[in-house]
C-alpha cells in the first residue's frame, strides 16, 4: 500500500509541481522533436547504466557473500526505488542490502559506500573539465579571475588527494582504525580494508564507463528535444549539471527540481530554450530513476512477501 501511495505521489510531483505536461505543451507550440532514435538510444542505455552498477556492486559484495548478477540487478533497482523517496538517496543502501542473506546489513551498507564513492570521484574528475571550461566566463561575470587562478590548482590537488586516498583505502583504514571512536565500529567498517588497490582501480574504471553512459544519455535527449548547442559546450554543461547534483544536498523529490534548475543555469549561457532543456533534464530522471524505481518496487514486494 505504501508503494502505491509513493507512486501516486511521484506522478503528482511530476505533473503538478514540475508541470511536465505543460512543458510538453509549450514545447510543441514552437518546436519539433528530433529523431526518435535518440530517445530509443537513451532508453536502451539504461541497461548499460544499471548493468554496470550491478557489476560493481556484485564485485564488492562477492568478497563476503556470493551473489548472482540477477540478485545484484534486483538489489540495485530496489535501491533506486528507495533512493527516490529519501534525502540524498540514502535509501539506496537499505534497498540493496535487503537482498543479502548472509552478510550483516550494516557491513553491506558500508560496502555500498565504497562503490558510491568511486562514482562521486569520477563525477568530480569530470567536473574539473567543466570548471576549466567555464572559468573564463565566470571570471568575466564576477570580475574576479584571481579566484579561479587560485581555485583551479586547489581543486586539482583536492581531487588528486581523493583519488590517492581511495586507491590506498587499506592504508587510510589502518591509520583511522587506531582512533578510539573508530574501534567501536570496527566490526562493521573493517570492509574498507578488504579491497586491494587493483580492486579499487577496477571500480573506478567501471564508474568511468558508467559516467560515459549517462553522459551519452543526456546528450541523446538534448538531440531529441533539439537543443541547439554545439557538442563541446553541451558536454561541459552536462558535466557541470551532474557535478552540482552530486555535491548539493537534495531532499526527497526536490532533486528533480534541482536537476532542472542546475541545467538551466549552465545551458542558458548558450541557448534560450527553457522548455527543451528542462524536458531533457526531467526525461533523463524519468528514464534512469523513475522507470527502474517502479520495477524495483516489485523486487521489494517480493522480498517482503
């Protein structure tokens, strides 16, 4: 019953809070859709997107509990379902670990953190590209170019350190485990020492491939809604939008609105097509989150029943 209520609530937010139906109506007044092949490509890439995430999660969990790819994909979709309705997508952890039969659920959640961190690091690395691309425009607008002259090297150093710390997670854990307050949770967080540098590099590589997938999806949707923007600025805007979404806290379904606002902020520098930009952003959320989330409801129901 709760799942049914949540489904109704999601569609209510889409059509009444974010007026996606009105966006389509305004769009159709002065625009035409592009080739349907772009939309089909974006939808087909959903399988690559969540398939890669399932491979990542299975790789992590198999160290403690052997699971099949089918179980991993069910867990990932269940995580999508709960992430939609929780702040900062924290429900993703709970949605995944309910499919575990042997491993402690708290330990499973911390294992999931390792996979999520890899994706965030890749997002931030790409974000540097967007920062460099927009640095000239932002410095002109703010008349404070020195901020970027100082800020860019610092950003590179911080992200470089994050990559080093991630690849040396065993060493970081060893240093942290000496702290008294950390020892209290050692039986749960010792999973951070379970993976070699090669394992973690493989996770980063899979996260990189997954990033390219939803980067391509976004670009396909821009082409479908005929947003008139060159390739390089389009990629920079997409990357910047993803970066904002990953670092700005989101609360429940406000994330949908954040996607639209952040996309408009960057794309409006190049195009004046509000409806097309918003429809591209919202469509990506529907394809990548809402549809898998609906399927995840079934998997959660099966587990609970």
